[in-house]
C-alpha cells in the first residue's frame, strides 16, 4: 500500500464525479417512463468500482481523467443493464437490489427489458459521441473491448452457463471460473483496458493492466461468494444466503471458506505484481482498489 | 424506375450475400444454447431490406460495398434483437414470427432476453472490429448513428410509447407517427445514413439520404399497417389482423384504408425526389427499393 494516499477520500471524490456525470448523461426527458426507469437503476448508488477502475487506469498510463470519463460511464451503464435483466422474473427473479425494489418491481417487466436495452445502446452511443481528446482509432478499440465484454462470449455467456447450471451437481471449479470470468471479470477488464487505451497507453501497458484486471475481476466474485455466506441481507443491501438456498456452486462451497479466502489472497498478489511495472504514485489508486475489492464488507 | 435494372436479381444476390455474411458473423460455438438462439432468429430469413438499404446507400455515394458490410449486418442484428424482445410474453406476447415459433417459444424467456442482449452488443462489436477500408472517424460516426437509433430516443422510445398506448383511444396521428418514426424509421435511417457515411459520402449527400430514409421508414410502417388489415396470416408469415384485435391505432384506422394508401404514395414521392440529386444508375437500387417497400405484398 502506498503511504499518504487517502483512499476513502479518493473513492468518495471519484464516486461523486461519476454520479454527477451519470446524472447528466441520462436526463429526465420524454418518454418519461423509460428515462425514469433507466435513472432509477443507474442512479441507485452502488460503489462505482467499475467506472473508478476505468478512470484510475487512464491516469495510470498518464492520461487525463476526462479522456476516459465516457468509457467509465458506459461501463456502469452496461453493468446496470446486466443487473436489470438478471433480476427479471424469467432470469434470477430478484425483488431487492442495492436495498431497493428491483427495476421490474417498480416499472413492470416490459419497461425493465427496454430500460436495459436502452442503457446498453446508450453505453455505445456515449462512448462514441462523448469521448473527448482521444483519436478515433482508440475510441473504436474501446468500443470493441466493451462490446466483447457484454456479448455471447462475455457477460451473456456467463449468465447462460450460470442459469443452465443452477440446481445441478456437476459444477466444478473450471465451470465456476468460466461463469465468473464471463459474468464479472470481463466487464472489469473492459473498464481497465478501455481506460488505459483511451489514456494513451502503449500495447505493453495495456496488456499489463489487462492481467491486473483479470485477477481482480475473479477476486471480485470470490469475495462476493464469501460475503454471501458470511453477511446478512441488511449488511449487503441485497438478499444474502441466496446462493446456498438455490444450491448454487460457489467458491466457499467448492473450496471451503478458508480455501476461498486463500484463493482471494493469491489473486490479490497477482494483481499487485502487475502494478509494480508502473510508477508507484500513479499506481496507488489501482493498488488500493485491489485491496479494497479483496477486503470489502459488502 | 430505372430501365434495365433487374431488381429481383439484385435483391436475391444481395440477400444471399448478407445471409452468408450473417452465417459467418455468428458461428455456432460454445456456449451452444445462446449461439443457437441468436442464429435461430438472425438466420430465419426475412427480406434483409435493412442491410440491403445500407449496402445500396454505400454504393450510391461511390463506396465499395464491402465498406458497409459490417454496418449492414449490425443493423440486421439490432433489428433481430428488437423482434426477439418485442415478442416476449411481457411485451407483445407473440408466438409466431416469420412463419416460425418465436425465440422464447423455442429457447425460453431467459435465453431470449440474453440472445437479444448478445445480438445488440455484437452489432457494435462487429461494426467496430469488422469494418474494413474506412477511417476510424467514420466508423465512430456509424456507431453513433446505430446506437442512437436503438436507445431511449429511438427504437426503445417507440416501443415504450406503443405499449403505453395499447387499448387507449387517445392515439392521434401525431402519436402514431411518433411511434412509427421511432420503432421503424430510425433504424432504417441508421442503415441508410451509416451506409453513406462508411461509403465516403460528404455531408450534403449524407443529409439527402437521411431524408430519403425518413420517408421510406414511415412508408414501411404505413404499408405494414395496410397489409395487416388486407392480408392473411399465411400470406404475411405472421399473425394478421392482430392490430384490429388489440384495438391498436393504425394508419388505416385513423385515415381509412384509402387515406393510408394515399399517404403511402406521398411518402414514396418524397423519397424518390431526394434520389434525383444522385447519378441515376447508382441511385437505381434505392429507387427500386422505395417502390418495393411501397408495393410489397408481405
């Protein structure tokens, strides 16, 4: 950890920046209902870890934060879309998200489907039209990173394998890792890689942050699984113990709680190692973010 | 109409080209279920009017067809996504599409939601990574056109207003036009404008094809409404008379059948007028396409 770096202040400032920009990116306009539904989930708080990772990665390679702001928001829009669609009755059928009723509970299933579709397309529109100070070749590259993180070899692949594995006893560590790499890690990777690309990083730098991102992406999910069995719904702001109830494969289930915690430690070490190749001061936010993801309590 | 232009041959050749490229763009791979579902709807035939419009617009401004092929496929992917999601039980609840059971009837609601999401992101990925021979600034512009055609001021806006208008008696011509401009015309506009942008068109040319696209976009829907009341399900390959049954506002309902036909004629004339500013030979496909949209029988 880098001494003198005020992580809590950093996170609070960046989250405020991101929240203000998200508020501006989706103004309340006609048709009101769809924009209300989009804003309801997009502005529902959350820790904004993905957009902050994107901004931090841009600054890691020496880029001005503003260059990656559109990408940071786009990643959060995609993340929100995936939450809205995953919560639908025909998917995970969740009633509670970030301590609030899920989107379809408030606006209806039809509007929730459409709000997700609109957020997904807005992500690409925003990235294409609101990225400033960056050459269009890098914008195209960032769009490509984001799109592949969502599609049938990304988020969607993770979700479809996850759904088809529910209640089955044949989910081993390989399949569990497949699910989490696709459901969680790929979007984190797009955030971090996109930030570095838009920040002007060279190909060596981009590949190093990609390795960092892959480790913390998996770390993120291992910690999520651990929290699901060790925390209450109130502490998490979402239904706890759900994985156990649905007999879902998780790291604690397959490795034991201690084994999962050990694995989390190894992933953290790998992530930190890649940051060693960058200037320590510039790497401080990503360094602390990795520790934050490892040791978060909700 | 341009003499000597073999429209049927042109359409058949272009449709084959598009179908082969779509087949390649979404190979059957793991996870099998999601790719099967995507391919089921994407490769279900259809007239490929949107991608052909895109290719024709590229050639209108003198660009090689290959420059707009990725855009053409992207538009068809977006169109297919919108059909899959619109057919869901929580939306229009349709069982039949292009003469086949709808996607969710075959693969389940959860997979249908995800197949739509995957096709939407693939559209942008394909456009970003597979557009060849075009500067990245024009690729970004095409992505922006496509994304804005889908989002909360595009397709989604049309669908949400359409859903909230069902069964209501207050749908006047203004609102009906709003719905159709957003549900149908915006994507056609993106196809045509994107084709011209990628083909190397200048801003004057792009604005002329935009006007052409807006006219035929609305024309497309007026004709759809007319066909719904004048044809059988068998002739259409989808449930006919559905608009009447659901008491939906349509052009024939608001203008009478003859009024709707007259309006269709005016839209066709406007579209053809814009093409007059281009070389007649190059404009022949778009000229014939406008007539085809006006006089199609299903």
